């Protein structure tokens, strides 16, 4: 029997849909998987070239997608990107909030301007995109929002601004899930572990990658595809009874202690 695509007849928005350099990123992997499974995907990124490369990968496989350049910390641009999805594809069912940056430092060290920048990109952007996506989803009969947090939210590691911004995504997800369950909208978040992605690749030596691999009880190096497959499940109707979940995708790192 032929399997139906898991996102057939769905329209999805993926923010941070591009990837740096040649290493796969979480947003690019999710965009490709969503398209493979039948979704029409609006590829949102603030760097057009990155999103275009994702588009080329999707079209090479026969998928349907288009690029929208936006700064998701700007409310007007978030409104416009949702409208673009409606104008191009007629409806909206999935929002994958994937934009994020690192934020090192202690509270005694980080300048207020940098703190505000990290909160704006990692947290406020999700509020702004959701503000306009949710009414569109309601008009489309419901949908699913997937927010990308981090295991740093529950296991701090010396990056206080990053930890706080990613930690706040969990109660945001839970609150949105309760607020919009009557609208037929599910809201979940993913907590990626120390995966090898485009976000970290630039400063990652072979030795550092091995240390991170060994940190997992599975002794397997995670990558962007691992995060993207979790996003695919949460976005699909297979997860119709799953909402308000914070799902670690980390090879077991968060429940294991260092071993000698």
C-alpha cells in the first residue's frame, strides 16, 4: 500500500530556514523534510542566499517552497510573512519557530543591549510570528506550532542569556498550548542537545565533536536531521494528541551524569 505523505495538503512556515556554510542547519533540515512529506513551505530567513539554497534543495526533490526574507524581531515583517504564506498557498497549518542565536556570559558580564538582542531574537520573535500565524491557522481549521528551545533551558552550562531565553520558551509553549487548544492548535517545543549543526560548526574542532559525542549515553553524534524528524512528528497529525510538550532530542545527555 502506498503511504500518504505525512504533511499532505499542509502549508508550513519555517523561520531560520537557511543554513550557514555547508553544514546542515535545523531549519533547513526541517524545511526539506516538511516538503518531502507534502507540505508547501515558506522559507523565512534574514539572509536571502541561505534560504535560496534551501529552496534549491527542495525543488531538486520535486517539492514546493518559496523564499521570504524577513527579520522576525520586527512585528510588521512577521505580519507580512504570514500574509505571504496565505497569498501564495491559500492557508496555514504549521509554524516552525527555529530562529536562535548563542548568548554567552554571566549576568555580571553581559551588556544590557546584548541581553535585549538575545531575548528579542530567541524569544520575542516566536511571540510575534505566532501572533499572526494563529489567526491564520484558525481560519484554516487548526494547526501546529513547534518552537525550538534547547537543553540549556533545563541544564544551564555557563551561557546565562541563552539559557534564560531558551528556558522561557517552555512556559511560552505551555501557555500558548492552553490558550489555543480550543482553536484546534497544538503547541510543542523541542529541546535540542549538543548536535552538530551549522550554528556550532564554525567553532567546532574534531576533538570537540568527539567530546560531545562521548557525552551522550548512546555515543552517537546528533545532527540537524535528528531535530528535524522530531519537528516533523510534532507538526504532523500523528501527534494530534500531543500538546504542551517540551521534548529533549539529545541522545540522553540531560539525564546522564559525567562518567570517569
